[in-house]
C-alpha cells in the first residue's frame, strides 16, 4: 500500500479543476491543493532517502519553487500560456502546488533537485535522527 496516496486506480494525468471535483467522489486525494493543475509524482524510498520524480513538461528550474520544512515537501509552479486564440488547448495552463508529508523528517540542507526532459527529480535525504542506527551490543 502506498503511504503517500490512499486511493485506488489513480491515473498519472494533469487533471483540470472541473474534472477533479468529480473524481473526489471516487478517490481520496489528500495531497491535492486547491490549484488548477494536478502534479503527478512517483516516490521511492530506501534506507537513507526518498527519490521523487514529477512530470513538469515545458518548465525550467526558474518556473518552480521547492520548499522542505521538517517532513513536508511543497512543489509550486505555473504553466503560462502564450497570447492568441486557440482552436484547441489541452496543455496545462495555470498554477499548481503539491504538498506531501513524509513518514520521517527530511534533511533540507542536502536536498538535490534536477530537471531534465520535462522530469523533475528530487533526492530527499532523511534527517540523521530518522535514519536507522545499528546498536553495538557489549558482551560481558
């Protein structure tokens, strides 16, 4: 079971505000903030860190704001539209904010973020106090 998302059958899509209201009846979306765009993410965990990947096509590093406070990660950004009249506009436009609470505190000083080919990757080390420690047993 995924501890970051409690729903079933989720789709990794950018879901605009109107359809999202309908989806709330069927899925529990605890990490969704009140914004125009849903930011899909994948999170993996190992002993020392979490690894998050998010789809952010068309955005550059300057278009994103990432904050870590204790066990909470917040990713914010905005897709801007070019002026003009569109016959069809399906690409995301507007702001997004994704807030995730992790099971352990994060080491904010050592978080690493990269963006390549529309994929944001965050390496989120666990705080030293949250890492497993091997206890040496003294024999008498």
